[in-house]
């Protein structure tokens, strides 16, 4: 039986309209089956749908002005699309979209950053992970072909943070967040990137405020592609593409990519 290649990437674009030249160039060069976007920062009526369609892609999206926003760009239409936590409060903003593509369930999330450990937004972040765990348990099975990706605003290991001894306790490198993150992972997920890349200093986010952060290796790995084991067993490669972060007017994040061979 012949197998089909399946390539997917996740990319926090930090305003899709501002980053359209970079996104469209990346799509043309890499031709993924799906590109999951976060922090699109645009109301649905102003989303640049036409530009994606002109490039030959379909898009499912949900956004708001200036904040949040998620989308899945795909070669073929996404099926069974769901936005957010069903029945969740409207004020939580557009932070999750899920759907099915080529038999793979994709869950694309932009998880709250948390601001400060003493801020109520930190407790909200922890609760968000808890709700996601409940959703996985209620809707899916570890035997499914499922992929969870996005900007999780969490670095799981010390090697995922520059100067981890100084960053310990940060909202994106905090034991309380790690507890709930690992709770979801223990449900039945694999870090596909780490399955293929064990090298240190592999980062997907470089703060604008740090001069020459990419060249100096001052980054974080907070963007992830995580899959159930049956899908992880079909993975053939995973990597971080630094090139978009080095272009003029880049996002502060850069794409994380995974490739699979599907039956």
C-alpha cells in the first residue's frame, strides 16, 4: 500500500496582515498540507482570505481586533471545524480551532501567556490547560490520529530556554504550568519535535527586545507539535525553520514543522 506525505507547521505570526509577505512566501516554498497560525490579530471581516485563496489555499479562521486569533491554512478544506471550547465564555477570545484533514484531527491553540505569576491571568492560563485536558479526555482517544499544536507559551525542559537557571519561575517556564502540561502529555501525547531533534538551543521564539537574539541564541521553545503515539510513529522529520525570523519585519516567532507518512 502506498503512503502519502503529510506536512504541517505551526506559526505564531503576531498579526497575519503584517506578516502576509512572509507567510505567502513560506507557503509557496514549503507547500505544507496545513499551516496553523496563532495571534492573527484581525477581525473576521478583515481577514486576508482572498490572498490565501489566490495562492491556492483554503482557510478556516476566527479572530478579533488587535488580540488573539487562530487559523488553519490548508491545501484542501478542513472538515469538522470547531472553534474554542464549546459552551465556553465569549470573552475568552478566539484561541482554539480544531478540525480534520487527511484523517488527522488537528487542534491548534494559542494558550494565554499568563503575564505574571501574581496576576489573575496566570491562574487563567493554568485553568486553560486543565480545560484542554478535560476536552481531550471527553472528545478523543490516545489511539486516534491526533495532533495538538500552536503557541503553548510553555517551555517544557531547561534546554528549551536560554539561561534556564535565570528564567525558572517565569510564567512560560513554571512548575505549575508544567504540571498541567504533563497531565495532558500523559493522556497519550508525544513531543514530535524532540523525537527527531535532541540538540539544545532549538528555539521558536526570540524576543524583539533582545538585540540580535537569534544570532546570540537567546530564545525559547514555546511553539510545539504534539501528537498521539500512533501518529508520532508515522513521523519522519521535525524541525524549526529560522529563516522567517531573520527576514525584514518578522514575527517574534518562527515556524515549527513536522512531516509524516500516512497510510
